[in-house]
C-alpha cells in the first residue's frame, strides 16, 4: 500500500512539509489495485457524492456526466442533442423554468441550461458517433510525412490549426465544470470544518486508488477563492488533498487521459502533481493579498506576516519560486 505523504508538526497535527515534489516522485511504482478501474468520468456513479441534478434538480440516479452532476435523463438529452446536431427554438423568449416536473416542456431552454451548468460538448465521445463520421475525421487529420536523411518527420495537418480555438474553449469548459463539481453538503466550509476534515482524508489510499475514487481522498468541497483569513497548518493539509481531488477531476475531464492505463495515469501524476496543483491554485489567487487555498484561507505575500505561522520556512521556499 502506498501511503499519502504527510508528517507531524510539534503540535501533533498532520501537515504537508519538506520537499513536496519528492512526495509523489519517490512513490513505489509497483503499487497494485485489487480491482481495475473500468469507468469513465461520464459513466461514473457516485451515489453518495451528489444530491441532485445540476440541470433539472432531479434527486434520483445522479452521476457525473459530461463534467457535471446530472441525472440519466439530462445526460441522454444532452448526448442526443449533440450527436444528432439538433436545434431548438423557445416560444417564450428563453425564460422557461427547468426542473424535474417540466424539464421536457422546452428543449431549447433545457439544452441552454445544460450548457450554462457546464456540460461539455467535447465529452460526447467520438466512439459513440456514426462510423461515417469517424472515418471522415480520421481522413481529414492524416499527418504529413517527410523523409530527411533517413529520418521520418511527421507534421500535423494544417487544418489542426483551425481547431485551436475549440481546444481552448474545451479546456475553459473543463475548468468551469470544476466550479459545479462539489458535494452540496460542503457548499459552505468554515475554519472549524478543517479539524473534521483532518480525520477524513484518504491517507491510507494508494495513488492509484485515489485516482479511481478522488472523493475518498478528500470531500469535494465548493472552492472558495476569497482571501478571508491567514492560513494555518490544517489549511495547508486541506490544500494538498483538495488540490489532488481538483486536479484528478480536471484530468478526468479530458477524454485522452481517461483512455490511459491506470499505471500511466499514476506516473503522470507523480511527475506533474506538485507543479500542476500549484498552478491550479495560483490562477485563482490575489496578486494584492496572497496565495488562495480554496477554502477562504490564504498565504500572504508579506514575508513578515508569513513568519508568524509555523510553516513559514517551507511556504516561503515554495511560494517565492511560484510567485508572479
């Protein structure tokens, strides 16, 4: 079993300290699971994680579909609309209510609600599209090959340049979907909750198990990026584990990542978790105030203020390297 990186400070609290990058890069690569992962993110069922559909507020058969918690009905509606390229018109100027009782009355407003809540068009997977579509796309994306001094150079087809805006839009929607991907029970998290969470983290899980079930690593709290209070040791622990869940959810929103073998996913996380997770938090931080930790706490810019905390040596070393 591969244990999560952690250590105790002088007060007995479990925190993350030392060289963070070594925590994931030195893990045993031979950790094995008792059962392989067979679910993709749009099929994964988390019966205890979400209480209602983000689109229609239905409270039964909720799973993570196309990037957000949703019911099977809204999942099927969204998939059918995208695959069949359907277009709808609202007779009430787009003001129809969408709930579990009247979600079928206006398809235009229901589809608009799917997009508004963060359903990802790109997650309607290509392998479920007609064979004619897949053959046509494969032909259009055929690479160009050149022979130079015995070596074969492969260049992408020029048409791929036109897809750059779509790719950026796709990544933006993946980011946006994380804002909706949280357990409603943890909509508002207080400083006192950090004490409770400290006993809930999946420290006993292997990295592979954590990638399969991120919700067992840390509760999916709603991110709160406001810099309201200076951090303490429990906030650092929270950021470590909640950051893992956020990054795992983000990666699983990318179809190509989901197609990888579990061992390859774990290897990518070992090599990139520290830098990627800090960039994830950094993009929401305040340039004027400090580094946001996603729960209302922040690491201040001012070094004198930072020294008041028991982790200032470690935090300064990490933070100053990543500061803009």
